[in-house]
C-alpha cells in the first residue's frame, strides 16, 4: 500500500513561492498558459460545443478534469509577488482534493447558508452572491449601493466593492490609507446589511 504523504501546509507553499522556477509574468500569461492548455486539449481530444455552456457528458467531464489536473501539475501556479512558479505533484493535488471540506457555513443565524458542492444535475438552488464585486464605488454611494443588494431577497451573501477614495484621498496599496479603506469597507457593508434587516449575511 502506498504511503500517504504529508499534507501541504501554508509554509510549504510560501517556501515554494520563494524557490520555484523564475519566470516573467508576460511569458507565463502569453506562452505557458495557452501552450499548456493546447497541449492537454489535444492529448485528451477535448472538443466543446459552443451552444452548451455547462457540459453534461460524463466522458467529457472526465476529460476536462484530467486535463485540468495535468495542466496544474505541469504548469504550476504563478506567484506575482515573487515572479516564481509554485509547483505541485499529482499526488499533492489529489490529496488536497481528497482532504477538502465537503461543506461550510456562510453567514450566521437566519442568514446562515450551508454551502455544499453541486453537480451539474443538482436540483438544489445555488448560493447567490450579490454586490459590486471589487468594482470602485464612491465614498458617498458605497453604503446605499451595498444596502440595495442586501435588500434583494434572492441575494444570499455580499461580495463588496472597493472605495475609489478614502477621506478624499487615494487608498494607495501598502499605505495606512489602504488599511483604513479596507476596514471602512467592511464596517459599511455590515451597516448596509443591518439597515436591510439582514445582519447575519455572509461577507
């Protein structure tokens, strides 16, 4: 019987981000990703029907999974901060999939939702996330925009936007103003949820 390897920790990933193969980001985007995708598309003979948004053919689904797995192991994951490629073995990826939680709770109280994997034939309604999703919002309109989303009964959780400015200034990365903007965003989204009568919504 094959021995089970030690699960990867965040420290393992951090170390690989510092020691992995050095690569220019443009080479990764323009060469590695398209060339590797084409390689495994050809290997598995994947042909997509443009009229079918979500494939339901089991054989095609298996091909897509195996092609994606091979591509991840072959290409790795690019770390923008270090300009290096984080590499994983096939066993590490499969072990991570095996150990992944099969559910988690998003939100609390009457707004709690149990999030579980859904198959392509699942009749269970999906979790609906609403919000400007990282889009810039003015300081003046940030709170009412998020309240409008929270007031929609179909929306289960909020994915917030970001401040264009904070106290009239630029929330420049790696400055105290960035921290102020992020903290204020979270507080205002919570306030928007409370005003909508949905204080337990996930964020």
